[in-house]
C-alpha cells in the first residue's frame, strides 16, 4: 500500500533521508524504529506530504503522491506532538475535521468514547495536558476509518490505561487488514503489536524484516533484545 | 414757505431751458423706431422708448440725448449687427435689454460701443448674448452702472469682454453683474478710474483683466469661479481694497495674478479656495495688509523677481502651502501675520510668537525646482521632510520668515 | 475550500485585534470628520490614515496571524486537503476580515459625511490596499520559518512602501532633473500601490490643479476610463503576484 522509491531529503546541508526505498502491503503492522534524529518523523511526514522530498517518489495505493492530496483520505495520522489551534475547543476541532473531510463512511468514535473525550469537548486546546492532547490526536487518527494508520510515538505521554486502550484499538484495526505504521522508542510495547520491523539510521533503512524472521535470526524472544543483538552484530 | 414756491418755480424754469423736450417711441406712437426718434431729436432731448422688440440694425447715437426704456424694450442685434453705437458726448442709455449682437473675428461688435466720447452714462441695462458687452473706446468720465451682462459662449474666440475699456480716464464701473464673457472687465490704458461693487463670475478667462492702467482703484468686487481668476499687469499705483477672489480653481488659475505692478496697495481682500491666492512676478513696492488667505492651494506665490513687498497683518488659514517662492533671494518682509500652521509659543504673552515662522515648506521648494516631484504630494516622506526642514532649514530661503508671527488670527 | 474559509474567518473575527482595529478606524474617522470644519479637510486627514495605518495594520496582523496559525496549517496539511486551498483560504479569510473591518470602521463614517465619488474612491483604494498588504504579508510569512524574522521583514516591507520608495523616487528625480520625467512618473507610480492609491484619490479630490503640469499629465492618464481600468488592474496585480509567489513557496514548504 505504501511504496517508497529512492526518497532523498536534506534540510540545508543535513541529509535526513538518504535514498530510502521500501514497500509495504495491507495487514502489515510495521514498527519504524531507530535512534533519535534518524529521519523517522521526516519519513512519515514525506509520506503525508508535509515534507516535500527532494528526489525519489512515494506511492500510496499505487499512485504517486507528488502534488496529490486525495490520497490523504486513506491515511489516519497521529503526530508525535499534536499541535492544534489554541483557542479552539476539542469538540470544535473534531467537528471541523468531520465537516471538512465529509467522508462517506461513518466516523469511528470508539477512541473518543474510550478516552472519555466527550466530557472534555468544551476544553480549549491551549489548556490541555500533553496526555489529553495525545488522546485527541489518537482519536482523530482513527476517526475516519482510514486504510492506513501512521502513529508517531503514540503512547508517549499516555497513562497506562490509555496506552492499553490504544494498543487494543491498534490490534483491532490490524485484524481488519489495515496497514499500520508505528514509531516508538519503547520496544517492549511493540512486541505484541507489530509484524514487521523497519530500522532506520542516519537517514537510511538498515533493516526491514518480519518480526519472526528477526527473532529467528537472533534467537531472542524479546524484540528489544533482538534489536540490541542485531545492532551489536552490525557494528 | 411762501418764498420757497417761487424759488422752486424759478429752478423748474431753468431746468426747462437747460433740458430738451421729450419724444416717445413705440409701436402705438407716431415714431415706430428709435432711429426715427433720433432723427427727430435734438441735443439734450429725452427719448422715451416703450416696451417692444426693436430691430434697429446698428442704432447709432450721434446726438447728445437721453434714451430711456419703459418696461425694458429690447434692442435685438439679430446676431448680425452691433446693437448700439454711441458717437456723441453726454449720452445716457437707461433700462434696455440689448441682445444678440453679431459675432466676428474681424470687427469687435458690442452690445453698446462708445466711441471717443465723454460723460456717457449706461445704467440699468440687461445685455444678453452680446459679443462684447459695453465697449468704451477712448472715452473719459463715463459711468457704467448696474448693468447685467450674460453670455453663453464656451470658447474664448467666440466671446468678447463684458465691460471693455480701451484708453480712457475717469471711468466708473459700478455695480455690474457680468458672467459668461471672455474677460468680465477689461481695462487697457485706463487711468484714474474706479471699479466698484461689481460681481464678475464664471467668465471664460479672467474676472478682471487689467493692463497698462495706472492710478486706478478697484474695491468691493466679487471675482468668483473665473477660468483663470484675475490678472493685473504692467500698472502702478493700483489700489485693491476689500475684493473677494473666490474659487478660481484649475491649472494656471489664480485668485489674482500680479505682474510688473508697483507702488500699490492690496488691503482687506479675501482669497478663498483658489489654486494660488496671489501669484506675483516682478512686483515691487506693494503693501499688503489685512487680507485673508483661506483654503487656497498656495496662499501666496512670490517669485524672486519681487521686491519691497511688505506683508503685514494678514491671515493665512488652511492653505495647502502658505507661501511658495522660486529662488533664495528674498527682498520682502513677512512680519506680523497670522499663520495657522505656526507651532511656536508665546512665553511673554505679548500675543506675538517668540520664534520666527517660515511659511515656505521644503516640499514647495522641491516642487518649484523639480515639478514631477509633485507625484509625492501628501506622501509620508514629504511630511517628514517638511518637519525636519522646520527644525534645521537648509533648502528654504533663510530670510523668508515672519519674525513676529501673531498667535491669534486678526479679526477682519 | 469555503468551509476552511469559514473556520478561518470565524477564528479571525473572534480575534480582539480585528475588533480593536475596526473600532479604532471608526473612532478616528468619525473624529476626523467631526473635528474638521469641512469634510474636504476631513478627507485629507483620512487619506493619510488610509495610506499609513491601513497597510501597517494589515501587513503586521496578517504576518502574525499566519505564524500563530502554524498548528492549524499543520493540522490541515495532514488532512486530505489541497495545500493550495489551505493557503488561499487563509488569504481569503484574512483579506475579507480586514476588508470588513475597514468597510465597517471607515466606510460608515464616510458614507455619512462624504457619500461622494471621492469618498467611494477612497473606500475602494482602502480595500485594495488592505488586500494587497495581506498578500504581501503572506509572502513575507512564508519566506522564513522564524516568526521574529518574518515580522521584521514585513515591517521593513511596510517602511519600504510607505517611505523608502518615495525617498528613492525623490533621489532619482533630482538625479535626472534635466529630463522630462512626468510620463515616467506614471509608470513609477505603478510600482508602489500606496503611491498609486494616493494619486488616484488626490485626482478625484481635484487637487490635481495644485499639482501643476505633473498633475495634468497624471489626470490625462488616470482621469480616462482606460487609465482607471489600467490602474485598478495594476492594483490587482499587486495583490495577485505576491499571493502567487507565496503560494508557490507554500506548496514546496516543509512543515
């Protein structure tokens, strides 16, 4: 569903994405991991079209995204740090997005209900705590039942209960055959969710394999161990 | 009382001897036309003309008669003739309507033209659509009073002057209303004369056009909305008192244009809403007092060819530019006037500002040197330049200033 | 797109600064008309206001607004919406909000005191200048990521248009004083929307008589129907060109 071909991007002299190519299909749940500043977020943003890549191309559902915007209809995006108009209320943001997108499918209010956001609808975005903001972001990402979900550090700042709720939701969506792309630093929580691992470093993909393959190769049962093993071997 | 009656009778008798007899002209009378009447009249006769339209085809008056219209008879020139030619002294024309004179580029047709005569009096006539209105050629001691002259031509060539005096002395032009002519009143080589209480509006060129005419006075006239205002040139000993120069607005239009004038007085006049209130060039020895310059583009434009002009006790109110000048040489004084743009102070409370006022703005100097700079008229930069110039004068002439500016306007 | 415009417009109108701007214009215009003894003078004061305050408020407010709504822009960009519609919506929202503020603030007093052709020209120029400076602000804001730099840049642009440009013109005029520059001035006046607006208003106020030969040349050009159409077209270009450039930049911008 997502395919990247030789994507390059640099901010000034700094090369953030260096010839990134990768392909994924429906039903996969991919963990995008790597050290800080390795280009994960930039890569995600280029998929979303928020960052325009210097060269190479990205295809979503087989279509080049360059200059397009309709493709974003099939993507639900949860940013690392949600930034919303400060003087809008939660309810207004959700209402506005629903209004602007006007999707034919019914909205998926599961997360809104699970997080109990309806009670907070009158709170202004500027006054929200980081966790609540994340809840809003998550709810919005799932709201329009997208085929592709991109979650940037979804559990950072969420309390354990909310984390669990979100994980349940991700699993449920994965069962429905959706493509899910997650970045996270907490490898332990990815164990139960992901089917593939995409490891990036310095703007390049070092590793893209299924979770079971990795575990097999390294002989480890835990993801964190397996990755650590992998890394030490590399060096 | 008893003595008075015989004395009065005596005077009446004298009067009878002195004056001629009366003749009556009218459609119901024996004398059907004024020409016939004139033929029958003697000097000092009075001809009474009854109501009606008379096509006299250039009525020529060559006897010393008094012509009185009853019920405003009409002398029609049929757009071909000069209506009346006066070629005798002591003629009076009273109470006629004179209309439709001929228009020509060769002959100066007029409603009434007076040739080489003295003591001619033209009173209370209405002149409509005449080429020239009343034309005095080499005349003295004539009175032109309370006449109304209206013309409707649009082009200068198609129109003559309202009152036109060429060469003369002791002429009185009083209380006339003139509009739509080329020049309202035109004086050339006329001396010792007075122009008083006339209203000259909406003429094509000048409200008053005045050349080579010395020792004349014009007072209490209204010159409003004329094509180019008023022009007074090449004359000396001219007195201009209490006239109104209003709304002479347009390119090259002035309240009054003074050129080569000397030894004159300009006192108590009002200059309102003119492009330039006064434009003077080559003017010397002129006293200007008690004038009001209000809401003109330029209150006063004074070229550096002017000298010995004393400007005192005048009000400058709401003019875009108070004074404009062309060069740095200033031989005139500007003291003791009121300038509404003055921002100085009066610490000693003597009603005179303690710092001099410079009525010439930097921008007006810039424009004088470089006319296209007018593009920046009323822009921020010109305002700033003017401000800085007030503090440190550099471009404006150092000596052009009012050393004793008044704090309050003069009551006029 | 109309929906986004609606949300932006609602957001701006809720902003107290726009309300303050409206009240400020209203108070100033009213006092200008009621303090001066004739409306002609009031119009002249109003002219300075329009050419000075309106561009300043429009450019600074718009720049700050764009920086402050970066979150909103980011949120919208991740949605299935064309970048072009987002950017144009912001422009339309800002331009119509500020135009509305101007129309209400200055328009009502003008309608009451001076409902003449001059008054209408002044309103039209005020509106055009509002729109133009919103467009210029958008270009300034999209050019740099740093908010302080962006605001500084827009203030510089304002100083350029309201002061420096005229200074340059004055300098050039004196450099080329020996040449007849009246006709060239027509072209040059088109290079600055504030100058163009000022000249058009002044000509309508019939101060052209004061402006001598230059005024006559201006009048012979701007006074004709063709000249008026051309000058209004130039004003539109002044809004369209910065807007198009900013749009081009925004389309390539990384958020």
